[in-house]
């Protein structure tokens, strides 16, 4: 039984109890939201050592970190180090997007060593296998796609991105629309090439029932992918993107009928003034299923700083109702990220999520800021490090510029505003100056 089916049957699972405690919510209320599809708990029954997290309405906004090898760079140890770094920095989930080396081994090691939910994009491995075995991705068979999905589910993958809404009709809408960047989703590009060469419908759409059977068997959450997400802000919110989103809404209902958990993936590159509209569209068209957004990036010219563009968009998206933010690193559009870039990507996206949680009225998020403010008032530096989102960096910066007086910092030194006003307002100061 999936988490969704158990919730509908009124069964409170151990995973629900853990999530309710972490989120400070009533477990009965949480179970009801899961039963309605508004919250998911990605938790494959085969993922040992998983500490489950909830994603969706009424919960803290979650952050995902992408790791994985490429055809140009393969190092299992480096990817495991990225996994460790991402989790230590606060990532709630990690996706293994490996496309180089022994993909099965990498995935198994990542799952085995991860306490957080692991996601994948199975079409990557299926295509790579077809290229290696048959010389071309277009020779990939439908059975081979589902063999990969089944294998990854058996290994313990908690959620999978599947581009089921990228139909032939959606591609026709894309062709008529005309775009600057066409298709930037790697999975979307693979499926498009296959569909056009073979003159066939998307196998993930055409065989959706087969996909649901695998997901139901292992309780794998489907992350219905946005193969036609905009790759630049000029392409945002066009007919092709919305066509795909409408299909995902239909597929969501079908999945729920089979007790399969679902979340929806969203753009991409979106200008600030369109982000809220994108969130509203997803929530309305996809029946309030959890929304998982990449960024969104609010400008196309931030190369080297795309993690900042991502955080700006993520904060706006989160305040508007997005439930799950996929990080972007400084390496986006440039290279495979380093370990340090993974850390930076997680931290800035956690800041965006936290800012949005405050804006949404999450009192526990606000409480952390209040604790920081109180620590600053009394110049308690240890407490300030404790409440910082990145204590490591905060401590490093302070240590690199030590003050002459320990209770202040070198920005103001002995002219510290907080210290001066605190002393002025103290009873002893007033007594001395009467």
C-alpha cells in the first residue's frame, strides 16, 4: 500500500508521524492532506535508512539538490561527497542525474548512503543504454524504458521525473509557437527525438498505466516532468508549456485513482512578473498537487551567479504557493558543479525557501529569525552562529577579521550601534548620568 492509499484508508503510517513531528502539524490533518493529493511523502519501501520528508500544502518549503556524473566527468567518490555536502547544507532531497560511468552502481551507492529521499530521471539511463548497445537513442524500445524504471524502483528510488505530458499534440503546439530556445529539458529532448524519428506517441504517455503499476508496487512518487519548460524568459508561459501542464493535470487524476503519489514540475526561466501566474495555473490545472519548480531563474544573463537568480525566483514562487524548490548552482549553464558549488546552491535556495516560509506565515520559520535577532541584541556570537543558515561560512568570515573587542565585529568596532544603545538604555548608565 502506498502512503496515499493508507491515508485514504485512515491509516497513520510511521512516515506520517515523523513528518508531522518535524513540521509541527497535527498528524490527522497531515493524513487528510495526503489523502487529497496535496502532500506527498516520497518513501520507496526499499530505501533503507530513509528519514522521510513531506512536500506540499501547509508544510515547510523543501529544497532539492541535483548531483550526478556526466559523460565528460565520472567520479563516484566526488558525487558521494556532493551528496554528503548537500545533506549537511540542508537539502531535503537529492536527485542523482548520472549519465556517465556505471550508472547502476552510482545510484545504488547514493541510495545506500542517503538519509534523504532520492530522485532520478530514468529516461537518461534508458537512452544511454540504447546508444551504447544499439548506436542510437531512437532505437530504444518501450520495454527497455520500463525495464530501467522497474530496476530503479527496485533499487529504492523514492521519486522519478517522467515527462509524460510531452505529447505529439504538445510538440505541434511548440512548432507553431516558435521559441528562442526550443527544448532545454534533456529528458524532453530525448523523448522528442524518439517520437519524431519513430513517428509515435510518447511511450510514457501511451503506457501510463504500466508506469503507475511500477510506482504503486514500490510507492515511488511520480514527479510529472516539464519537458517543455521555458529555457529563457522570452519563452515563459507560452502555449506549449501550458498545453503540457494541462495534460499533467489530467494524468494527476489518473494516478490518484491508482493511489499513486504525484507532484508537478514547473519552469524554468520565468520573469518575476509571471511567477505568481505560473503557480496559480499549476494549482488550478493540477488540482493542488505539490508544485516542484526549477528556480525559477528570473534572468538569463546571470552566468556564474545563476544560483542567485534562482533564489530570487524561488522566494517569489514559494511565497505564491510553490512547495518544492530545485536548486541551481553557480555552475548552471557552464559546467558540472563542484562540491563547493553544490553547497552554495543548497544554501541560497534554503534562504529563498525560508524567506518564503516567513512570508507564508510559518511561525516556526519566523521563530528562528526572532532567536537570531535576540542573539544579536545581546551580542551572543555563538548563538548567532547556531541560528545562521550557513554557520560554517558565518564563522569563517568572522574568524578572518577578528575584532579588537570580542563582543563586536570589525564593521563598527567600538562604535557598534547595538552595544552603544544597549549601554545607554541600561539602568546603570542612567544612574551614572542623573
